[in-house]
C-alpha cells in the first residue's frame, strides 16, 4: 500500500463525489427513459405513475446538483480572499 499525500486527498475526494453524482444522474435518466418507453406498452399503463415519480426524483436531484454547484462557487469566492488576506498578514508581519 502506498502512502498518499495529504495535499491530494481533497482533490481525490472531490473527484469521487463528482463521479458518484454523475453516475446517479445517469441512472435516474436511464430509469426515466425506461419507464417512459414501458409506459407505452398497453398492459403496463401503470408505469406512467412510476415514470412521474422518477421524473419528480430527477427534478429534485437536478435542483440539488445546481444548489451544490452554487454553494461550491460561493465557498470559493468567500475562502480565497481570506487565504489571500492571511498571506498578506504574514508578509506584513515578517517585514
């Protein structure tokens, strides 16, 4: 087992989260497509209700993804100036 750097852990964690969210989104899209197609089969008309439920879950998931994205962008904007300010304070104190 190879030791991993503490610097790369947040990057790996973020990429795993993005991959997992993408896979969940693709699964929901596939479920929506399958239930839509199955709803056209005359004996399976009840699948329309399942399709509506899957569409609702997909819509909710999309809104959550957009909120996660907005929160991440806000976090970047709010955190970067703080880091820059700390570096400025270190430079000022060393002079």
